[in-house]
């Protein structure tokens, strides 16, 4: 009697086991790709969670080992004026008030309930196409929302990877060109491997009525966009979004992971970090990992995850290595690494050739003898300082840095500079005509190249006045006449 | 004087079918055939002669209307005909908020309300074809769509915030004598949703759906007229009960005698 009961129990157990195992057999019948999708679609969700959204360059907390959940994403669309670069205003259309839009972090199997809210002050209808969505239009059709309204739709994340989202309302190109793009990350079960630092960077090209640097509120220029003649190519929506005080940071020995996207609308990015080699690149944001990569191509409407360990301290420059975009249109960001030097890895004595591959010949802007003088000449010392600062931030900042401190071994400081204060005419001459070769500034030797700057006499006067009246310099006021005098000597 | 005006309105509403003479503040639009950006198979459409309001309807005018017709007052309107944003820039049923100007265009009005307003005056809302026909004119030309300046001006308005707070009549008068079609607020049209835009603008190029929207559209008759794309997009996003901050209206009237 006892034994039969036991065997019955056993039989039950086997039956249960068989039931459990059976689906696995079914799944195994499908090909590999299908299997993943099928599995992902069947991942059960329990519990609700409000998604953490972050403005660039920050990313939300990693998913870690959490189970798939119902994730509520509330994204507000704002049309608002911002600053493209100093003195240049632009009306951005944004997801969540930033360009790129808020970063969304999910894991595979999450059921995302997406609330798209179009602010009542907005003029236009918008929608969202998330490349992470499996479904017609990526959600665009279901999310088409008039100003002052909110639309809700939901989707399940089936494929892990880093995906672009963008607005897809007509005219699509214009909505994207005005900044309506961002990234959504779908992490695999268990999450991506842990790293020390994670950042969010997205490139975009902008088309303005006025030329690069022209002051004032600049409207979008449809013709330039159609012709693909970008005035600005920038990381995170504006020139200098990630330079100077806004630079991203890490410590020596840390592993940095960058989620890099390209919103376009037109240009493909040759993403490169000067002085680093990517240990790992999730090619095109997918599963394939390439190792030891110098420059990775990021298509418009595409993304990549790059990882590297920083071994030495210093400032590392992130660029679109389609290099004119970096130095002339704004596609330049900085990663500042602090910590102990490692002379084995990098001696520090050889001159920093960050900017040298391009050489002076290439970087010189084609100039005519008549450079168009800026439309509004400075009327007072205060205006000279203001305009001078704008010119400085556009022209000098990348090398000489925000506080005129320069970059050790590469670019001499302007702050408290004996070389600068010694001779104002020499300084004017250098801005007008450039300087190559060894000089000594505050006791340090520099052997580098500064190209001639295509600035009008007014602008040279302003920028030098700004420099001479900042950071402990001797307060010289440079006038247009002084500049003309030096100009005409030659 | 006031009572006289009211009695005239009542008179008009009662006898609207007999009266087509109320043309104050309207101009004559000579009809014609033209090729719209979108439309039925992208063919030429014909617009008959009609009269159009010179200005969009103002807050002040709409106030007179709700005084006369309480069922369109903020607290009394039937929810089916106007969503919660209806007249949300009004303090109460009959008063604007202090920040609003009586001579600004009325906004936060639903299609139903706009339609009722026009009908009460023996008028109606313009059709999309009529509206676009008059709106393609600039100060000197009846069809200015080929001019770069025309498109640039309109696009720049789309990027200007808070223009709904401006007063009527401040934009240049077009060749028909009509003001503010561009540069102030969006305007309701009678058949605003007849050109369906699904919201998935790239799919709209599909001929089956007879929708020609989106930057990828190869069917649009005027590929560069992005300004118009945006008008059709906003219309496509609307429902008749919506009331929006940047959306007002004006009326038109048929001209009966055949030429």
C-alpha cells in the first residue's frame, strides 16, 4: 500500500517535471533569433515602477538583477529657447526639456507604459518612434499628440540593445533637426557588466539661418538641412555642452562606459576619443562586441556602447573625427581624468599631439582680406568684455580652456601669463597670424601650433581685451586701431 | 446702441437663411482652381467665390457670443462638445483672465463652439481648401508658395512662442485684404480632419491610404512647402472637442449669385 502511494507520488512529480520541461523543448525547435524574441515576449512582469529618466550626460541606475516589470515612462515634450553657443539662441524641440531627450533605461521583458505629454504652450503636434519598439511606426502612430494632450501606449522590450528614439511627425526632418531624439537602453537579463562610470552622449547636426557664430535668435534653415550643410555639429545639443566645467569625469583605473547615439538628422558620426582606445564596442548598439577600436561609426538614427579603462590622467577629447566638425562646428567634448601618472603608459614628455595630425595648413580657415566685421561693434568696455568672452568661448576655449589655464604640455596658459603681458603687439600679431614653434610661458616650454584666427579687427580687439582683463592679467585695453596698426605693418 | 447690436445678432440668427448681407469685416475672395499640397489624389481643387473674415474672431467677440448663448459658456458647455481646456484662459463664464487681452484672438475653443459661432452669424467655418487658398497669398501675390520668403516667414512663426497673446491685425495684410492667417494662431477649418494624417507620417506616403504626408512623401505637389506640412499635421492631431492654447478660428460666408 505504502509503496504504491509512493510510486504514485513519484509519477506525479515526473508529470510536473515534464510539464515544466516541455516548453523548453518547444522553444529549442525555433531558430536562435526567434528563440530570444519568443522568450522575451513571454517573460512575465510583476509590479509597477515609475521609470527614472535622466538628462544628459547622466544615465539612470543600472537594472542590475531586477526582474522584468511594468515600467511607467512619463515624457513631456517642450518647445523652448536655448543657447546653441555663446550669443546664439535657438528654439529647441525637446523630449523632457533636454537635447538629447531623457535617457530611458529598461531591461528585456519590461512592459513599458509610455505617456507622451505635449505641453499646452507648444505650437505643434508631436509623436515618438522608439527603435526599441517592435510594432508599426515604433509607436509613432499611437503617440501622435496635439498640444495640451497626453497619449498612452505600451510595448514590451524584446531585444536587448541601445536604441534611438525620435519624433516622427511631419516634417520629420525638421522635428529631428530641432533636437527631438534620445536614447533608450534595453539591458539583457541580469544587466550589463558593472563599470565605474556611465555617461550619455548624443551627436546632432543643426541648421541655422545665419552662419556659424552669428549672434541672435537663429531660425531653422530648411534649405541648408535639405542640402546637408550643417552650421553646427554638436554633442548634447549645443557647443560646449561637455567641455570645461561641464566635462565628464573619471579617475585613473576606472572603466568608463559611454552610451553614444547619433540623432542626425543627416550626418554620420566618426566617434573617436583622442588618446584612448575603446576596449570594447557594442557595434551599432547590438550584441556584437568588437575590441580595441580607435573610431567607431555611428549612423544617424543609430547608437553604440563604448567602454574603455582610463590608465593615465589628463583631458581626453571626444570628437567626431570627421574633424572639421570637431574644430569648426562644435563636435567636441571632454573627459577629465584625475589620478596618478603612469609614465610607463604615457611619458608626458613627448608633446601632446592631440591637435597636430591636422596641421596648421588644414586648420587655417580660408580668409579673404576683408573679414566681415561683426555687425554690432562694441560701444563700451563692458560690451568689449561681453563680446570678447563670446569670441573667446567660440575660438580660443578649446585649447586655452575656460579659465585661460591652457593644457599642460600642449597649450600654454593665458591666465597670469608673463608671455602675454610682456608685449601686446606680439599678442595681437599671434591672434592675427598664428604662431608655431617653441615658446616659454611662466617657465614652462611649449612647442605647439596656433593657427591664424579668422576674426575681424573688432573681434580681435574684443577678445584680447577680455583676455587681458581676466585671470590676473595686466588689464590692457586693446582697440581696433591697435589691431589695424599691427595688421598693416606686414 | 448695445441692445441694437444684440437684436441684430438675434435677427441674424433667426433669419440666417434669408440673410447673406452681413458682410461687415469680410472681404470678397474670388474663387479659382489651384493645386493644394495635399488633397484628393493631389489633383487640382476648385474653390468657389466666398467671403472671409478679415480677422480671426477675438476674445471680445466670443464674449458677446457666450453672453447671448449661455450653453457655450465655460461651465455650461456639454463635455461632448468641448474638452476640459475649453476657455481655460477665462476667469469665469463671462470674464477673461486679467492677463488676457480682449483684442487677442479667441483660443481654447473647440470645433463645435467655433462652428456654432459662425452659424449664428449666417456664416460657416472655411473648408481646408478655402483656407489654404487664401493663405497661400502674401502681400503682393495670390500664390506666393514658390517664394522663399513666404515659407521662411511662416516657418519662423511656428518657432515663435506665445504668439497667441498678440493682438489681431498686426501681421501684414495679404493681397485679398485678410490678416493673420499666418503668424498668430492656428485656425479651425470645417473639414479639418478630411485629410487624415495618422501620426505615422512616413507611412502616409502609401497610396492605399490616400495620405500624402511626411518628409518622405513623394506625392506632395510642392515638396518644399514644409510650412503646409505642419498645418496638415496639426489638423491631423485634432479632435473636434479639443480646445487648445494656440488654436482659434474665423468664419467665411458663401456668395450665392453665380458669376
